[in-house]
C-alpha cells in the first residue's frame, strides 16, 4: 500500500477534487450573497472568498496533479499550484495575495470593509 502522505501534501482522487471544486463554488456563491455595504457582511464575504480560493486551488491541484497541500504552510499550496500547467500563470501569485489576507479575514477583530477590498 502506497502512503497517502508525502510531507504535508496528500494524494487525492478525482471524486475528492470534484467535491473540493463544489465547495469552492459554494463558498463563492455565499460570499456573493452576503456582500453588501454593511461592514459585517463585507467581512464575512472576504472570509468566504479566502476559503473559496483555497478550495479552488486544491481542486485545480487535485485534478491536475492528483495531490494537494494539507499543511499549515500556505506557501506550499501556492508552490504546488505553480506546478500545474495553467493558462493563467498569475494564479499562484494571486493565491499568495489572497492568503496574505487570510489572517485579517478570519482572525482579526478589525472588520474588512468594501474600501479595503
């Protein structure tokens, strides 16, 4: 039996990749629903957008490479995305930028507003 884990990268099946893709879509759909001028809702939309981006990157890597990052090191997820043959070569840097905002979106007591986006 081949181990599923190699460092913090794990293998995944096409079915798992489809599920992750569907999660990404759901996060984004809900983010779009709650996005309004209200500060609290803009903050929630930003947090959901980060989750959508991570799930989308997982799905892309899963479909293309048969593996995805499962560690706390988000730079590894962006590096893994860079291994994929992408039409948009800026996706890894866009993921890095999105992940740089993860802390503020998920853990900060300061609310994200539309002006900060």
